C-alpha cells in the first residue's frame, strides 16, 4: 500500500510540473509576440512606450500566478476591480486625448481609473496646477520596479504590472484583459466603510496558493472632475477637464496575507469626493485588491 501511495504521489508531482511547464510555454509565446516593434512612436517619449510590455507582463505573471483556484467564498463576495493610473500633464500636448479616454474608462464599474498629474514638464512654459512631486516619484518607482527607464506622458499603468500609451484604447483594453486574467485568482476582497472622519477598511486573506503574501494598503482621495483653463505652454488656450484627479495618496498599513482591519483618519484641507482603497503587492507592484466609495464633500 505504501508503494502504491508513493507511486501515486510521484505521478501527481509529475502532472503538476507538466502543468507549470505548459503555463510557462504559453507565457513565453506571449512574451515573444509582444517583442514585435511598434508601428508608430509618439513625439514623447523618444523610446517606444510599449517595447517592454511583454517582459513586464511575463515577470508579473511568473511572480504572481497561482497554481490553485481562488477561495470561492471570496470570489463570490466581491468581483475584481481593475486599476488604471494615468500619468498626465497640463504641459503635454499629447495628453488631452488620453485625458478624454480616461473619462470614458472611469464610467465602467469594473475599473478604478485615476489621474496623477506630474510636474516634470513645467519648464515648457506652464506650471501644472494639479501636479504633485509625489506623483513624479510614483512613476519613477514603477519604472524602477519594471527595470526600464520608461517615464513619459501620457502613460497608463495597468494594474501595476505594465504600461501603455494613455491614448491608445486598444492597447489599454488588451493590457487590462491580460493582467486581469492573471490577477483574478489572487484577488483579495476589500470592504470600505465611512465612519465620521475616518474610513474603516477590511481585507480578506490571500487565496490558497497565491504567491502574494505581503502588500501595502493605500488610501487614495480624488476629485471626480476638475476643469483647468491653460494659458501658456503647449496647450495654450485650451480648457481641459481632468477625471478622478488624485489629491491625496497615503499609506494606511501593511497587509500580511491574513484578514485585516484598518482604520484611517481622512485628511482635511483638500477637496475630493471619492476614496479608493488599493492593495498593492510589495514585490511586483501588482494591484491585487481595490474598492472605491463616494465621499460626501462639505
């Protein structure tokens, strides 16, 4: 009986290895297909904005994929919400189409789409009225995590794993589909509740088999719409409406793979009308949990 059990265990291990190798082969085919040169390039950046897409997606998949099904209870409690971060600038003439596209994407209930205005184009003649140095740093940190130097506007970071040019709708939809499919089995449910001047956050545990066991809980306060009349620079004379503009991006605590409860005092002094809570994995920067609620403005 022991020999029979041992042979069965060895067969199971071989079958598991075979499954893993088949999955890796599929990912490698996606990676090589993504290396084809882009047919067009924007004036900004000088480097192709999508040349590393396949490599970044492959790395995110190999570090975050799970070999086991997600917890069925968690999956029933909350549908996965994807996260789009648009790095944009009032001083960038290529950005208005991306800003308009983000506004459409933000209407979907399966996406949290936010704008992070950056300040590194301020020297072109117009100082961005919404930019924060912290958003510049966040964009640089993404490039460092990916291992590339692709920092530009308009840049759309998709689920923390990859980036595409923010005005390319088809590329964004493709990146959403691929990254969401990879992250669906490891998604962690998040619940948010407002209580007076604080937000209470409840997170679930890491699904069985998930490689993601450490992450950062972010509280993101944003304004649903901000109009700006631009008087100088590349967009002189234009009035542009910005969607879900981040006003505060703050850490609420560390998630360690287990169910957790956080209470975070809502900052005062900034005008915003919605709050998102994001759970971002420490290693790959993958967005493994997200939820948002409206915030009653005073």
